[in-house]
C-alpha cells in the first residue's frame, strides 16, 4: 500500500514538472538572403547576373514554460530553400532538419531559439542536370531572435497566442551522394511566426 501511495505521489510530482503549463506550437516563415557552396565553390559565382532569394519555414512543438523558468523544450522541423533564378531557369537548393531545441525568454517580449539535428537535402532545377548528387547525410543548426508581440495581449482572451517578428539563421552541411563532396547552405532571413503558448513569466520577476 505504501509503495502504491508513493508511486502515485511521484507521478503527481512528475506531471507537475513535465506538464508544468502545457503544450506549445509555433509556425514560422521568413524571407532573406543566403548562399550555397558545393566543394567550397559559391554557386552564385557561377551564374553572375541572376537573382537570388532564401526562404525559411518551420514548425516547433513542445512543452513549457517550466514553473517560473521561461523555457520551452521543442521539436523543430524546419528548412530553407535557396533559389537562383532569371527569366528562364532556376536552381534551388533545399535543406531540411529535424531535431530538439529550446525557446527561451530572457524577457517576456524577447524569444531566443536554438535547435539542431540531422539534415537532408532535395535540390531542384529546370536545367535537366544534377549537381554532384541530390541527397546525403548532414547536420543543421537553426538560431532565432524574435520579439513576441503577443505579450501585449496578456490581459485578453488571446493571451495564449503569440505574434513574433525577428530574424533567423539556418545552416546545413551535407555530404552529397555519389560524389561525396560537401554542400553547405546558409540563410539569414527576416521571419514572422504565429504561436500558441502559455505566456512566459519574467525571468527576474516574483
């Protein structure tokens, strides 16, 4: 009986920690600049005069915050598409990642994010050619710094929803199939995001 009672108390304590305030999910989209190097050769240098753009997108889901600690633990599925194009043709280098991450609020309006994990690629073009391979194992990192405007809704029925604006940096390094050469893709984007989360508390508040 004592063991059963002790087990029940332990489960209650663990549930208070793990499910402290609840589920969070965040979807984001960004536009900006980027670069892709294959075997240390900047692809944009091979096609002078073309336009280029980088697109970032992602979904983060997890739990938080944990008590008075304004930290959310998430799983991040995100990626970038770096495109070189003109009026006739395009090259697009797509890099994706899935892995664990954290969202941290040093202030209720400031969110800092860090995620990392394995990556894969799916490059595309309409030239009918393959650049050294189209897939291969790799590793990626995703870093973000945004302002959570939803903090100002804290006294309304929408207080659990966040609107975020800021910047994101994504970098992926992969070894291409067949050729074995290295592809490195980076993107620095202005990003916007919508989130559902229990509002973070002040790190230094009571």
